[in-house]
C-alpha cells in the first residue's frame, strides 16, 4: 500500500512538472493558475458555493472550475484552482464532476484522489526546481515557511508540506484537529519514526498549548520525543524541536517538528 501511495504521489508531481516545463516557467510570479487552466481547456470563474471551496465540471476536453468567491487569502484561492487542475489532469477517467471542501484541500493522507490533487497543486505552485534551492539550507521554523508562502503565493499548509519535502533537515509537518492528529508528512527516508493515526495530542507538546491556550510558540522549542513518537527504537535517541500554531478560529493546529538524531 505504501509503494502504491508513493507511486500515486510521484505521478501527480510528474504531471504538474510537465505543465511547468510546457510553459517554460522560471519564476514563481509566472505561475498564473488561471492562464495555465485556460491553456489546458479549463475556464476559471468565481461564484457562490455552499459547503465547498471549489468544483470542477468536465465535458470531453473542456471544463469549468468554479471557485468560492470571497476567499480569505489569495494563496488559498490559487491552491483551490491548482487542486481542481490536479483532478483535471489525474482523474478524468474516474469522474467528470468533482466537488472539493475545505477539508479536501488540506488532505495529504492516504492515496485517495484528494491527496493526489493536493500533491499536484503543491508541485505546480512550488515547482521543485524553483522551491528546493530557496528552502534546502535554511533553518526550520514557521516564520520561514510563512516567508516562502508569501514568495510563492501559496497557503501555509501546502508550503509546510513542500518545506518538509525539500529542506535538508529531518522535519515532519503534522495537521491536528480537535486535539488529535489528522495526518502528517515526513521527509522521505524517516522510516524510524511514526505518529499513530488519530493519536491524541500530548500535554507536553506545543500543539497542546495551542489547542488549550491558543498561543503559538514564537520559535522552535525542544519537547520530549515521547510527546509525539510512541515507537522509538531501543538504543536510539532523538532531540525533537517543535513549533505549532492555530489555524484561524477553528480547532485546527499546524505543527512543524525538527528531529535531530543524537
């Protein structure tokens, strides 16, 4: 199952990379998702949507992406369009109609279509040739991720995922809801550490403070490895640094973990 999941993610990234190469994009500001959609036969419009952030309707080789009007941030709107383009390129043989909620746009778990569309969108808006050079050698932290999100015009969550993938340090991004882990993504190769699905947030973590006090940590702080990982191998020791922040007014917390093996 893990191999199939990675294959699906790789196919999604490859599809986005082809689109970037097709238009010879060399700077983040050249990534205009509406233009990329139009060139692919898809019209982007804004309008009223109830219970969803975006939807894609396809008819043969033409399509329409409707994005919910009044999106609170441009990065979120751009990601919504890019996500629907992911469905357009990846899932045409599955469905002619996709309706995506706010939760779908934050879904990076498993090998389902929404996670694949998010992987496509992340690579499209933050292409590896442009993103990796500017994030490879910088120290992990949420302030750093916010700067990258501003530079690439992307959402904080999607930027955090791409940072973990491309930064040289061993990092993990964790998305939690209602004081339990919803999903997490680690740098490739970090097979020694595992966070349980729906794991309760530990009271020693910075994430717990965000859920209960709403006060984010201003910088990475050291926490107990056991506050996140329950499968530590005997004889192996890790230092774990964490920074967490609450996302909006909902009970959602984004955590960045930096793992240093002693």
